[in-house]
């Protein structure tokens, strides 16, 4: 059903190109687009036809149907009024256009040209690999959710590619480029959603992309075990080290470490220089005093300082 209706849209577009004053072509296009649930495109076609033949009431009735369906899509039409007539509120299943001629279902042949697509958040790029095609032989039309490509080279079988697209597009922002080796078509998305395929299917779920900001929070990793608060654990270890009670040389070394860790750069340089040059017998924090000369060792009372010869 979808295949034949899409073909009806293409045929109507071709008829409009040949004769823009043909109201029947606009009626056919509008009814076909309505069955594809492309109500805005259908309404535009009906309005164009109504401008040509204002006395034809069919266009007015179809425009009302489109307005109702558009309002329903936008959530503006919750339930019909008791006074509404059957012409104003129409079930979609009853909207089969009489103007669409029945077409027998035929197994489609293998496409003449290969195609592929890739996408960005804002657009889908469709590439049809057709070499050396004259620009005048290519016809491309867009709908709300339809792409229609026709390649008609004299003396060759006509190529038609008419998918109902995965998502809706903005026809006015779509464009194409005919190159020597391919035809590149850029479809502007209505929403920045990820298309899992080029063509629409009722069985495909729409996957929306989103970026979640974590701010200044540390990343949280999944684990089967309870998560430890490492910041709290680090603070607890530092507190225990600070409150630790030591005696003798251990207490003295701890005292010197605390001085060194809290000191400025000059104080640290003074402590390092005096300790090394005095062979561990002097520890000064005055850089002005020890920075200008070599620090001599001062052994404890009753002990003698000896220098090792190598």
C-alpha cells in the first residue's frame, strides 16, 4: 500500500511539472500525501488546487480534514465536538482517495543504481551512485517524509527511488548536487534524532541522542560492591597521621617533616642545603644565612666529626 501511494505522489509531481494549471494533479498529490500522513504537504497541494477551481468543493473538504489531522498531531484537538459533521472529523481509515488508481502488487526488481546514506545531527546525506547522468534527466522532489528521485535517460529504463523516510524533513532546506560519478542529496532533519535506517518502519524505535553534563562531579563507576568515599577516607588518614603520638627520633623527624611540608620555597632550600652540607648535623630554616656560604658540620658534645676520604 505504501509503495503504490508513494508512486502516486511521484506521478502527481510529474503531472504538476508538465502543467501547473491542472487541478486534478494537485488533488491526486494531496490525497496520496494525506494517506501517507503528510498532512501539511497534502494541505499545500489542496490549497493550490482550490486556487485554480474555487467552485470545486472537494478541495475545501480535504483542507478541513488536513487541518483536523494537523491539530490532532499537535495536541490541539482532544475530542470532536458533538456538533461536528462527518466531513469535519474523518477517521484516517476512511480517507482512502477515490482518485488513486489501484495498482497490482509486483515484486520490485533489483535497483539499477546502488545507494547509501550517512547522517549528522542536523541532516541526512543520501548518495546514489549513478555515473555520467545529465542534470536534465534527474528529477528530485521532497515531502514532509518523502524523497522522490527519478532518473530518466533517453533509451534506458527509467530509475525511480521513492522511500518514505525514517523521520520528517524540511523540504525548503533540502538540496542536491549532480556530480560526474554520483548524485548527492542532503535532507534537512526537522529534529536532531538518530535515524537507524533511511526508510520508515513501524518496528523501528527512534533513538534520541543527548549529552548529559556532570559539572564538577567526579565520575561514578558501576560496581557490585558498596562505593567508598575516597575523599573522606583520605581526610581520615591525614587526621590520624597528624594526631599520631610519637617519641624520641620518630617524634623529631615528624616535627621536621611538618615544618618542611608547610614551609615556603626559601625555607625548604635552606633546610636541604644545611642538612646535606653539614652531614646531617645542622638544620637551618634561614636561607639568607646558609645560602651565601657552605654550612659546616657541628657534631654533638663529646663527638668528633670526621670526613671520609675516597
